[in-house]
């Protein structure tokens, strides 16, 4: 191999070795990223397998059962005579959570009459799927035992004066979407973050008009005997499956990166051998040329 060819090949090999080293560094960075992903997957897995949920004790036909705690579950249990009524309030504003369908039916304003409020609740929320409206919906509300609960909610919103002249100021209201009203994770997050407060009915009092008004007071999931916390088996199973799937994907990617590194290292070793050979050849050519010019 001539002097020019040797020098050209020497430069070509040097450039290729540098390129391979850059590729290897890029792959090492990718492997570090996979290690980070693996740590994140493990942390999420640990959170998932410790997942819990709140359940609400309900009494139906004298039989005691438990259902997952949601806003709708609390409302649905209010028609049972042996079961306490609950309302959910915002911890900052003290506003009462109402389904957005009810707020929409009220046009964002509390009706001046209880009858109108009950009609909206029945037609827009409780029996919305049945298409019941007007007096028919309101009568169904009474037959199913929900009138007392929603009457209580109404007076919490408007406020009232009792027979002793004591004034109880009303609350504002805040919307809860239909999806959140059915979401056990949403209410658990709100309760545990302190954003929402569960209030249970404590007593009944007459107001100046002779209407029975339910009095609510703050309670919490830890001390309320009708609310319990248990393992969320569905979420735990999902966390285990997701972790296994993520780790399988990470392992496959890591193996692919190892194969690429091995190919790069093999090529680099071969080039390094040729590099050393040509380097030695170039050196000898230079020494011969030096001797020629100094002859």
C-alpha cells in the first residue's frame, strides 16, 4: 500500500472509530434512560400494589352490603331509613357538591321554591335516564324515598331559621361532573388531599315554617362506621400486569442495545487492529522517505 493510500485509509479508519465511539456513547445514554424507566416502573408498581379504596356500607331490604364509595353511591344510599345521609362539601369554599346536570337545570341559581328544586333534581339527575319530568318525576322521588334527602340539601343551600330564631346560613354550590360522580378514585383523592369533606346527617330540626330540616356535621372516612378502607384488588392486579409488561419491554430494548454495542465493539476492535497496522506502515514509509531525502 502506497504512502497516499495508507494515509487515506488511516484517516478513514480514524473517522470510523470516532463515529463508532459516538454511537456507543449514544447507546450507553439510552441504557441509562432505560434504567431510569425501570426505576420509575418499580416505584409506580410499589404504589399500585398498596392501592386501597373506600367502601360504603349500605342497607337494602334489611341486608347489609358494601359498595365502592363514590358521590353517586352516597346519594343513592340516602333513601334507606336505617342509613345516614351524606353531603360532600369543598374544604376551601364550603360549597356543596352538586351534579352538573342539576346546576345546569337550575341555570346556575338556586330555585326560590323547594318544589322547583325537587323537580329539577328528579328530572335532570335521579331519573334523567328514564325521561321522567315535572310532577311525575317529583312523585317518583317521593315514592323512592329521596325527597327527604334532597329537601335537606335544599335547606343547606338556602339556609333556614329554626324555631328558636337561630339563623343557619346557606352554602354555595360547586359542580361535580358525571364521570367524577361515578369515580371512586376521584372521591378518594379529594378526601385524602383534604379538598373535599364528607358531612353526615346528625339531627332533625323544625324551622319556623314547620319543615323538618336535617342538620349535617363534618365526618371523615377514618371515624365514620359506615365507611371503610380496603385493598383495591382490581388496581393491584392491574399494577402487577402493567409492571410485568413494562419490564418485558425494557428488557427487550436493553438486549437490543447490548447487541448493537457488541457489534460496534467487534467492528471497533477490527478497525483498531487495522489502525495499528497502517499506523506502523505509515511510520515506516515516513522513515524511509526521511532516509531517502537525507541520503
